[in-house]
């Protein structure tokens, strides 16, 4: 009897705690797509990325051309000339790999550029979400766009438009 009573009290306490918490959702994809600065930054990043990709591809293509020429001329070259050509080809391939790493590596130029362009926008969105949370008394706000495990959520708890209003973009 004591166990049943104790279990019942624990369940009541759990429901009381759960009902006291308020949750909300935001859709970050929706919010960011309605922020013009984000769209402009994304376009700028795409242009930079394409320019750098072309540069890397040009160096890689040059290495490939050097290799094809080497294969065609190989029968006419001395061992010393072959070795020199091979070293030049390897150096060009290494240059392409280093360039790719410089621009697109984990700490590459594209990452740094993305950080410098996106960080202020993300900070503004975070601050707007925080304001909405504080004003409405939410303990937790989930991102609907990145939460793959949310199967259904009532549209009433989606505060994305309120966040957009705090950012100065009313919908």
C-alpha cells in the first residue's frame, strides 16, 4: 500500500513540475529566410565559394595537363628529365591540395568568412528568441527546423513570427 501511495505522489509531483514548464517552437529556416541580411550574406558566400572553387580547379587542371603532357613525352625524356617533370607535377598537385585546404578546410577562409558574416545575424536572432522567451515565460524554445524528432507540434506554440517582429521584420 505504501508503494502505491508513494508512486502516486511521485506521479503527481512529476505532472505538477511538467505542467509548470512552458515550451515553444521556432522555425529557424523560416526566420532566416525572412531576414534580408541573411540572404545577402548567403549570396556573398556563394559567390566567394564559386570564385575560390574555380581557382582550385584551375590549378588542379593545370596539374592534370602537365601529367598528360608528361605521359606523351615520357618516351623522349631522359631519366633525369622524367624525375624533374614528375617533381613538377607532384608540386602542382600539392599546390592544388593546399589551396583547397586553405579555402575550404575546417579553419579555411570560407569558414572564417561565414563566421564573420553570419555570427552577427545569428546573435541578433538568438537575442530576439531570448527576449520572446523572457517576455512570455518560456523555459525552453526548440528549433523546429533542426529537431528531426518532433513529429507534431501545435502551431499555437510556434513563436517564429514574434521573433521576426523583435528583429524588426513583421509578418
